[in-house]
C-alpha cells in the first residue's frame, strides 16, 4: 500500500498518535509560528484566561479580586482595609510559574528600562532559574554528535520500530541489525542495535531533545 498523505507521529505518554500532515490545526500552528524564534513570545490572553479557568482555586481568586476592587473603589484610605490588602498582595505575589505546572516561565518587562539594564537583569534572573532545574539542555548539538546519530542509524531505526508498532508487530534486533547494517560483518549487529542504536534513537526522540533541536535550528536560521 502506498501512502499518499504524509504523517506526523506524536508521542502521548507511551502511546503513538498518527496525525495527517495536512491536518488543519497542524497547518495553522505551523503558519502561526513560522516567523517566531520559538524561544520568546508574548503571554497571550488565552493563556491568562486558561490559568484562571483551570485553577482549582478559581472561586477563591474571583472572590478575592472582588474584595480588591471594593478596596480601591471605597476603602483606599481605610487603615484596616489597607492592612487586609497587604494580605491579598502576599497571597498572590508568588510568580505564576510556581503555581502552574509548566516549563514556560513568565516575566513582566519594563520597556522604559534601557537595553543594557534589561539584558543584565535577564541574565541574572536566568542564571538563578537555571540553577533550580535540570530540564534544559546546556549545550548545542555539534556536527560530531549528529554524525554519531547518522552512523548509528538511530533515525531509520525509529522509523522501523514505529511502523512495526503501528502494525502490531515486533522486529527482533538481529533483523533490525541486518536491515540497518547490511554491509557490517565484523561486529554483532544485534548487540550494536541494542547497545547503541536503540539508546541514541530514544534519546533523539525524547520530547526535550526534539524541542532543543528545533530551537537550535531556528536560532541558526537553517
């Protein structure tokens, strides 16, 4: 059977989802971010609304915001109310990143500051945040690293095992080895697949690595 439509394969947990490459949502998102560096982007209204809508404390937040509005409208100079407003500020003063399960962090930028002031402040903030997490990849992918992926046949391996999984089949390592390394006779290709190819393939198709590769491609203008 010849497939006339390209496929996009997405990993959701350990499952595989197949999405046609002409899927309207896929095309829209690809076009929307075509000119984006995909590293920095504005916080959208949608994101803010989603944060409130899905918050388990939605009713509590709305109640507190109404009290806040009442303070500014009627009790701005009331000493007791001013003390209560301090409690409100403390309650909601933590960064949004600490109350939302997301790898993206959000900042407020003072556009009246100079470029040097903003850059210095961002570098300091970034260094502090990077020290708290190991999620980011600290280095670029060099040509040497990418050549090792090529020589280990990591990507063709992924193609084969993914298609097999979609078909409900399993390809033994010795068969994969003979397909991927047909001209190799001086090593055990089955062990090479198990110890090298499989490991590199799983590394490449890890979500964080794929996102890091995409960012590198965009930043280098490839």
